[in-house]
């Protein structure tokens, strides 16, 4: 059969057609009133999307660029930082902190588990300058208790909290200002439904004050410089202009989802990911799979443990070869142990039942066992129907 | 949940992304070497797609434009024509023949049935100048026996056969030259996966000879003029240039489906529609629906009879409101009695199981009866699995 290219990866995610059109059409120079108007509008919309009164900045980089900015702008070499890590993206915080000479403490949870808040409490000391955590760990599909962690951090006067919300924003509920998150980071190729190339984040007043003292080397990712430029409707360095045009269109689409209200649209987008995730979890469990992250699964993606004796690479390969669908393998040492199906951004009911129906064939093929066709789909449909009638 | 706009209508059909990109990018003038090269390449590819050595022409019009051309170029006022009609598109042949003053004979089958070849035999007389028929009647989902009909027509020396293959090309197997079809007509917004605006057709040597004598008035649709222009790589009047760019990209995509061979790709596209159709028929029947055209269903689309006492408009409405999916209602007097799900062009496995899963919810909602979730999907999956393993 014909095979459409279908991304079920937790970033990049399927592109919003209206954003694709806007990107294809956009060709303005970035030092013009046209771009300044677009840029300022995107910043204002992102503020509402994140749900914050803090300054919002956009960097032309991947999400890792804003992670680096959150490290270099908020620390000096030798500063003590606490990294909460339970997957490949937690480990990225450790690598960044190491690269810039911080003294690193960690709270570590095994892959597939969520950060234990009690251990965070035990490790948090007043001399820790920054705490770094993921909202959702995309490598394992775990959701961490950002609210619980933020309560602990906010009890300390001189400790900042940085949240990697790259797959969390648009899939998870945050009260950024109420919880006191000092920097929260997002990426364009996630719930915002456009290609990679832009990272965005909201920066608190506490974080701006910290930047007056910190000495880690930074240039491209100098947030104070970006803030000054943004106040004039500009970026410090050449921005990825077409991606801004796409982002504006995506934010308009989210506003339409909220019938003219961007906050309501963002909440609808989160609810959509939650529904896709709940349907998917029910579907894969009906097929006998175990969730890789059963205790606190994210809505951004579902990580599914590969059946004993079966390398998840064969599952990923079957999806691609038979259905043109790209599901994600495990990363690094988790490769072969799990596969991941994304729900963040531009996914709907038919995408969700489609990937589950395909998984039924894939499962039969890789396990060699009989699969009751329709069983994963049915479990997902029951979740959908219960929610629709309630 | 988020609702993607999904067309399940038998034209327009979902757009091929590569064709959308090509259309967005194309801006050449039509009286240039660039356009002549594109145009000539499209004509050559369409020849292979149709599977004919006859001249192929493309008109900037809907399919009905080429239907009109097939009437006005092949007849003179008062000429006897035989129209084989079993639906709204059969009736269109009658309206056209009437508008241009032909003497009309018909073989009529009820909506949902296929043209009875024996009746065609009985009505065919040597003084009939032209026979007009649909390959697949899009209003009812019926497939007519073009091969059987063509054998009867070819036995007469002075009778031409015109086949509306608008939803037939790319979904049905034809031997255009072997069967002796004098004109076969296609449309851009069908199996070719681009928007409406172009009609194409292959014209036999017999048909060109006929045009030397015929006197029905024609100007924009004068095929001999178009043939002369095409020999110079041009069209008589301003062509829809961007649609030609899209068509070239679509034909390239079909060639890729055939691993570099356009004929093989076309056959794969036909097989894809057949598989989507077989899955859909099994799915809807598993839900207790009756096919509107059980005897000779087309692969282009499946027409499903609405359950007794239920207006199919409510089914169409539910699909749109709950799932963002557009399925087609019955046309004119068939409105309310049936709904139609398309398979022609850019549809894959996930589209097919997706629309069936949605139909299960829609069915529960409109009938108020319990539906076994997953049952339509399962029936479709069994069809797919049997074909995949054979």
C-alpha cells in the first residue's frame, strides 16, 4: 500500500499545514518593521502560551541552546548546581554543567522512573545556586513533579529553578509564575508543530538579577543581550525568520483551538495530548505491552517496553517499512529496550487509532504470536468514548 | 480533541505534499521554454499513466469540460448517441447531449446498479455515432463493465466509445488501446492527488477522423486546436500553470511508487485503492451497514447505504463535527440515503482504519445502539493481513 510519511516521534512532530504555508511564503529581512512586528507578536503570544508575566525570549538554536543559556547565564565556574536526572535529557544537564565547570550534585532516578521529591529535599542546600530538571523526560516518557520540586526550591532564597519544558510545554499544566520557575524552556519542533530551529524560554526577575553577577563565558547565548534587543523588537543575531512566521501561524492555530483565546487553546492542546496519551496507553496495554514508565507517564509521549527477547529496533523498522510511520527507538543504552509514540502537537483521533492498528500488525509480525485484531484500537476507543460522553 | 481537516470525498482528494510544494513554487509564464518543457513532460507521463499510444491532451477545466469536448467534438446536432447511465454522472452525459442537440438513446440502470451489457447490445445500432459511459459512477460507487461494453462498440465500424474515467483512472485497470476506447477522460483532483482545475484525456485516431466531419459548436474545447498547440508544446489558451507543476510532481510520485517505472507505479496506485476499498467494505459490513452498490463496487469509493430511518446527512455531519473528516453525502435525490468514503489517490492504511474507527463512534451516536468498538477496524485489518501474508 501507499505509505505516507508519518512522524510519531517526540520531536520533530507533524507540521501544521498553515505554518508550512506561512514559512514557505515568508521572505522579509530581519532588520525591518515587518519582522519587528512579527517578532513582537510571537513574543507576546508565547508569553500567553507559557502562561507567564516573565520576559520571554526566542533563540535561533535547538532547545539545547536554551539549556546552555540557562547554565551559562545563571552560573559562574565552580558554582554548585543540583541536577535532577532520570534519562538522557537529565544527563544533558550534567554534561552542560561539566562543560562550564560547575560543581555538580545530582538526584538520579533509574530510566523509566520519576525524580523522588524526598531525595531532592535531602540534597537541597542553601549554597546550591541552581536546580535543573526536565518537566517531562522525553527519553523515557516520565513526567516529573515540577510543582513539588518548585516548592522545595522556592523555600531557599538564593536558589534558582530551571525547567526543561521542551516536551512539557503544550502537554503539561504549569503555573510558571505561581510556582516560581526561574527559566522554563521550549522548542519549536514539539507541541508548537513547526520544524526545529527555535528555542524559547521565560526568564524570571530573580534570574535577571542573578545574571548581573555570573561569570560563565557566553556570547551567542547571552540572555541579557537578547533581552535588550527584544525590547527593540529585534534579536541580537540573525534569526531564523521563516520559523518565526511558522510560529506565528501555529500560535494563531492554537488560539483558534481556544475560539479566539490563546490560553484556552493551549489548554485544549494539552488536553488533546492527554487524550492521545490515555488512548495509546490503553491500546498498548491491551496488546500485552508494559509501559516503560507506568507510574508517572507524560502526555507528550508514551514509552513502551519491548517484549522480552525482542529488540525494539525491529518494531521501529517494521513501522517504517510497512506503514511509513516513524516511531522512536530508545536512546543510547535504552536503544532496543523500548519504543516511543508521540502525542505532542498536531495529532488527532485518527492518528492515534491508526498507529495502534498498525502496532497490532507489527506485534504479530515481530512476536510471531496471534494478535486479536482491533483489540488495541478498541481499548483506545473506549477511553475516547468515555471521555466524550462525560 | 484536535481535528485535522481530512477529505474522504471522491474528489477533491487529499493533496500530495510534494505537489503542493511544486504548485506553491511555480510561477513561470506559459509562453516560455520552461513551461513548454513542463507541459510536454506532463503529456508524456499522462500517456503512460493512462496506458495509451493515443494523443493525450490536458484542458484547463473540470472533468465536465472534457466531457463537453467529447460531445461537441465527436457529434453534429441531430446525431444519434447512446448514453449508458446509472447515476448523476451518467445523467450529465444526457444533459450535455441535450444541450448540443443530439438524438439521445439511453440504457439506464437504477442508482447503485451497474450498466447491463445485454441491454447495451440490444440498443447498439450502426447509426449510433457515439456511446458515452462512466468507468466508475462516483455518485453510487458502481463500476461498469467497460471492457464488455467496448467489445460491443468495436464491432461497429462507425461508432465511437467515450469513457468518463474521471474517478476510474488510477483506480481501475484499463487497456485503452486494446479495448479501443476513443476518448477516456480524467481529472486532476482525483487519483492524481492535486486540486481541481485540469482535465485530461486520450483521443484515438478514429476520434480525430470523426472531428473532420462534426459540426457541433465548440471553441474553448476545440480538441483539434489543442492537439496542434500541444505539438508545439503549448496550450491554445492560458493553462493553469501551477496545477501542471503539481501534476508533474504527482506523476513523479507515482513513478517512485513503481520504483522508477510509471506504469508499475500506476498499477500500485490502483492496487492501493483496491486494498483501501476492500478494507472499507469489510469494515462497514462488519458494522451492519449495507453497501449501496454490492454487485460491482468501484475501488475509487465505497457508497454505503444509510440505515433505515437514518438520514445519512447526520452521519456526514457527525464525521465533520467530531472528527474533522469530510465524507460525501448522496448527491441530489440520493442525498440522505447513502454516504461515500473515497479511496482514490493519496490514502493509506492509517487513513482507512482511522475513518472506520471514527465510523464506529458515529454509528453509535446516530443509531443510539451499542457498537462493538474495534469491530469495523478488525474486519479491515483481517483483509489487510490476508493480503500482506499472501
